[in-house]
């Protein structure tokens, strides 16, 4: 079972901004993301993570090909299930997008 974080929004730039604000901490390199003693230290370390870095690692925005490619990476790695986590606040919009653009292409 795998977990794929996405940030759906009808604007890729806004989706990247949301993902960066909410989830950049995941991209703190090395053991730093595990060993920082306080939230202040964690905020300082995650400040080095840019929106572009987040955009490269998390499918952001309305392009179905980016989302499908990210899911395919899990399929290629022989995962049986891929759980999608919407980072952004528009859960309904993301679900409509996935129903219309993604689910018809995956099992």
C-alpha cells in the first residue's frame, strides 16, 4: 500500500503555493526531518525548501497526466493499492477531478 500526496487546484501555481505552505516539511533532507528538537528548528530547516522543489515532487494542479504519472510510478513498483492524500482545502473539487479525469484510467 502506498500513499501519494497531491494538491489539486484549478491553478497549478496556486496548488504549488498551497502544497509548499502545508507540506514542505516532508522535503527537509536527511535525518534533519527526524531529529529537530523544536518546531522553530523545523520551520528554519524547511525554509530551504522552495515551491519549485515541492512542485517537482508532488503533483500540483489540474493536469491529469501529472497525477496519472505519479500513480503509475506506484503501479510500476508493484503496489497493490495507492491511497491519494489531497493536501489542499478543496476536497470536493479534487474528488470531482479524480472521478472525471483519473479513475477511468486506473483500476
